[in-house]
């Protein structure tokens, strides 16, 4: 029982929240198959890297 609590504590520190299915996986000694929040934040940081978008609209015949 103490080992299961330790595994759950470690998983909660890494993922912050767990679904019921993920709790069962952790208690069974299995790895959770989803990216940890730090990896997700790193991958989405690049989306906010350059928020400025320039759009140029040209009418036909004008430059």
C-alpha cells in the first residue's frame, strides 16, 4: 500500500491531475502514456513566439 501511495504521489507531481484509468495504471505499476505538462508547454510556446502578423491586401490594378 505504501508503494502505491508513493507511485501516485510521483505521478501527481508530474501530471498534476489523473483520470480514474490513469490511477489504475499507476497502481498497477504501468507508465501513463501522455506528455507531461512541461513538454506540452514547451511545444506550445513556439505558437506565441511571434504574435505579429502582417497582411497586405492589393486591389487589382494597384500595387
